[in-house]
């Protein structure tokens, strides 16, 4: 019988998806939290300041829907984690699949360009209620080095359907 430890060794080390700049920023934050002074040459960002983690808020709804409450929810969520909001992108395209939404494309492009590290949305269905489409978008964001975060609580999908 193989032990768990042996099984873990067979899998090999996990590959890091963080950029060099993100690793330096994280190290600078950890050092600052531990009270270790850092020279401005070691700290990423302008003037030796530690850059905050950036996210893009993405909201998608029907043309006649008010997304103000969902925008506020996402903004409060980002602020609670100390995330800087790089952009708020709202689309009112209704039933289009992810490939047909320019705003979603812009949000993913901000991840690819390194302008943000996450796409924050209020509901899974704002990306797609179809599991395969949703997974495809998540994979694209992760491949670009970011992640998708959904603020919804269980059972609260804001009533958005396709």
C-alpha cells in the first residue's frame, strides 16, 4: 500500500503561474507586514511603493436591468480585500455567449496585459450559465495568469438567466 506522502511525491511540484513582478510584490508585502524594511530598489512600483492587487469588475445583465446593487456588492468586496479596482465593465447584452461579449473580452485582455490579476463578478451566470462556456472563460483567465472570482452566495444568482 502506498502512503499519501509517496503519492504526493509522484505528482511533482506545482507550477507557479505568478509573474516575476507579482512575486516581488507579494514578497514586499510580506516583508512590510513582518516589519522588515525594504529599499526602494527591492520594492516593485513607482517611488518604492508597494502596488495593490488589481481587479476588474465585470457585470453582465439584460438591457433593461439595473446593475447598481451588484456593482456596489463587487466594489465592497474588492475594498474588503484591499484590492484596487482597475476597471468596471458593465454589459447589457442579454443572451449572448461569452465569445460574443466585447466587455468580457476587455476584462480578460486586462488580465493578459497585466493590468489586473482577477476578474470579479457578482454571479457565475454573468460569465455563462452553461458549464462548458464558463469553464472555457475560467481557463482562459487562468492561462493569462489571473483568476475569476464570483461574489455570489449559495442560492443567490441575482435571477439572471439565459
